[in-house]
């Protein structure tokens, strides 16, 4: 009798244990099904969100940035194989509140940020006006005049411009370092749509998205401290006039083009325009690039500039094509040339310097 009771108790325990296992398995199956349904629901929501938002986001990204109408300022070609200068401007109403430019080149391991005081005056034969005052014509930002003013005082050509109409202060080393670091991070993609909306409202530039992408990747691949500051904001005399000589001393050879410097091309410049002094402006640009100017002279007036060369593979001549907006010509028998290149400045280039 006792033996039978023991057997029955053991059997009951086995049945109870199996029942618990079955209950646990059923519970696990239900939990698994619930989890799969939850994941599926999440994926459906994400998919629907993407279906709705991605076309809009792609449309925003593909849309080019707004630009400023100009004849002079859009000639540049963004190419990091050569020295590239990008003008940076912050505009509030009818005033330039920040001014500077980025200079970069593949052979250089830093992005140079040059800061300029927009209220510094430019002293010409007619009158003294600040960079900010010269930047506006009939209340509108005239990017050609602003670039011409900087070429006159500094001797650098600008391949692109970024103008931001906002009260923010962004043209400084810390902010630009942070911007470079943030590009293509998870947060960058998460906020991409809103960022593009902001830039469409606040920014104007002649830099296309593909060129911007090249500049970003170039900058991100540099050393951790990517931006090197050259501060010209105090390069003014006691009357508030921009000190070109002091600025030239600070800039030194930092912004020359290494490939052009190695070439050691010799250039003749003829001012064939109606605007006096343009030959000297181009001389400064050529010298800062790394070329050697043999002489500057006055010549018979031309409407269109010309670039005469002995060798069409000359790198400086190719750069001058961008700056003057004309194609180089192989020297003919009737033309004389002392060095490697002869530049005849026409009214097409010089007119923007007619202050």
C-alpha cells in the first residue's frame, strides 16, 4: 500500500513538472510572437516614415543652394589640387558683421582661416570706405565689389563664397573646427533635413553640393586640429585704414600654391584696360600664387583679356584662365613674349575694379 502511494506521488510530480514546462513553453511562444509582432510593427512604422520623408529629404539635398548674381565672383573652380580660397561673409541687414576666408590646398595639412575686420577702411584716390560699405550697392550685397576690394588690398583671388544672413558669429576657429567634426556624424544625418532648410533660408553660395562634399572630406582627413588662424582684424592704422603691408607680412608665403611655386613661371602683365592700377592688382595675385612677374606696363585698350603662353601645360596659365575668365592662346609669330606667359588685361576683368 505504501509502495503504491509513493508511486502515485512520484507520478503526480512528473505530471506537474511536465505541465509547468508546457506552460513555460507556451508563455515563451506567446512572448516570442508578441516580440515579433512588435518588431514588425516598428519596421512598418519606420518604412512608412521613410516612404513619406525620404523623397522630401532627397529633394531638399538635391536642390542647389541659392547664389548671388555676379559676373566676377562665380569664375572660381573648387579644386583642392590647387590653392583654393573661399570667401566667408556674415551679413546682418545692410552691414557685413564678419569677414574672412578659408584657404586650402592638398599639399597643405591645415585649413588656413584668415579673419579680416569688415569695418576697416580702404583708402583709394576717391574716398575711404570700409569693406562693409563697399560691399553694398543700392542696398544689395555686391559680392563682385567685395571680392575686388579684397583683391585690391590683399592680392588674393576667391574661388567661392559663403554668405550667411544671420546674427550668429561663425567665422572663427572653434566653430569651424566643430563644424568639420560634426559633418557626416549620426547627428548630422538625423538633422539633415532641418539643416538644409536653414541653409536655404540663411545662406547663399556658388559652391555646389559635390564640391562642398570634396571640401568636407578633405578637411575631415586632416590632423585633429584642422584650422590654423591668421588674424588680420587688427591690421589697421590709427585712422582705421586697412594696413596692406602689415597684412602681407602676417600672411607671408602661407597661401602660395606649391605646384605653381615649383614651376617658377615668368609673367609679363599689360594693363590693356581703361582702369588704372589693375596691372598692379594682378601682379600681387600672381606673386601670391607663386609666379614671378617680370614687368607691368600699359598697352592699347582691349575689351577682352588675353593670356598668351609658350606652353599650354603651364599651371599658372591654367589658373589665370579661371581668374580672367578667358582661354589661353599659344603664342604666334607676330606676338612677342619675354617670359612664359603674357597677360593682357581687358575691360572685362578690370571693370569691377573701377571704384
